[in-house]
C-alpha cells in the first residue's frame, strides 16, 4: 500500500471514530435532559473521577450518600418537606450517576484511541492541534459540569441557569467540532481539501447558538411551565397563558436582567426566535441542496421535528419524555447544521 493510500485509509478510520464519539455526545445530551427534568443533578454531592464510577454497593454506602444529599438546599427546602425517601433518592441518584458514567466513557472513547492513532502515526498533517482542542473541550466540559452542580449544592435549590447554559453549549460546541472534523477527514480520505467556514455559515451558527442559549435558560429557569398547564392546552401555544406577550415579565431589574433571568421573557424569546432560525436554516438548506442533497434533507428534518417537539412540550405541560426528545433533537439539529455549513464550505472552497 502506498503512503498516500495508507494516509487516506487512516483518515477514514479516524472519521468513523469521531462520529462514534459524536453519537455518544448526543446520548449524553439526552441523558442530561432527563437529569435536569428529574431534578437529579445535585443528588451526588462529590466529584470522584475514579471511585465514583461505581454506585453505592451496600446499605451503608447508600445511607452515606443520602445523608450527604440531605445537607443540600434542594433536600432541605423541597424534597425533604415533600417526604422524600431513600428509595426515591435512589431514582434521582441513578440518572446523575448514569450521566457521569457516560461522560467517563466519552473521555476514554476519545483519549485512548487518540493516543493510539498518535503513536501509530495515523493522524494526517494539520489535525493534531484540532484533535487536542477537542480533547481540551471534553476536559472543560467535565470541569464546567462540576462547577454547575456545585451551584446547586451550596447556593440554591437548583443549579445556576447560566452554568447550565455553559454546560450545554460546551457539549454542543464539542459535538459540532467532532462532526466538522470527521467530515474534513472523510474529504481527506477522498483526496479532497478541508472545508472553510463562510460568512453565511458563521451567521447561521451564531443564530442557532443564540437559540440554544435561550433554550438552556428556559430549562434552567423552569420557564417551560409558565406557558400554561395541562395536556394540549391551546393557551400554552401559540399564546402564553392566553396572551401573545405574557403577563408577569419583571422589568424592574432592567432590560438585560429581564432577558437573562425572567422566565416569561426567556420563554417568549426562545419560542419566537426559533422561527428566525428556521428561516435562516431554510436558506442554508437551499444553498446546499444541489451539491449535497442529504445535508438539505437532514436540516429540514431536524428543524421541522424540533419545532413540533417544542410545541408539544409546552402543550403537554412539560411532559418528561417529550421534553427530553426536544433536547435530543436539538443536538441532532446541531449535527445537521454542521453538516450543512460544512457542505457550503466545500462547495465554495
């Protein structure tokens, strides 16, 4: 096998590896949604990277974990007065433990193969810095995750919505980086050059990032509940409690404070800025339709499903599994949009 053919084969292997890791990131985003919606995030009050891999294995260990959780504001102000038992605690513990377990698996699934490919000389020229940056993003995500959890252990009954937004956006940035790099490696395997980020592509990603940021604020502020309650309540969408602009927006702290901290306003912005993002994504899909039809289909499918799931989430009164699917589809929308902007960068390269 010639050196060029070997390099192309190696690039194809690396691309498949990165797509596997990207799939794991999509999974952890979905599990993170379950963790948030079940209020499980602060159920484990310590970060033990190695020993925390195993859950409590006997009654004494379970009681120790439960006693530590009982010191948190969440237990003392909400779950304790509501009559939480050890068995109920085990349920929320499971989701946080499972979330952290997947994070550990992702770390190993990236770091160990990366070291192997590096030693074997399989990484194409110019890709080592990018892969190291993705590794650093993964490490940052773990750090941000614990930083987020600490805010709910010490300061409040819930984690900071700003830290939650940071945690989610770093995960989705990592997902986009994995998909983009995998696509570049696939092009390398075909003997083609890397894609470039066009001006319109950057604008599209910025618009989507803003929507994701407000979605994270909505999640952190529990703002989905302010639209209305009950299954398929038409006052919850397209209206909010029967009005287009909801009552109850707290402007007293200033406009910026309201946009970032008021549940009514963050929900309002999230639901209506979505249509601006849809319009931008339609333009992107049309731009790449001729050269990359599958990317166009993926973009339309992702944003269409995401809009329907968002509407269903508020009309169902924040049904757990519909809300989780909404967050899962958000990750898939990031992957589809990355596919589209990458295709646009290839077409104009």
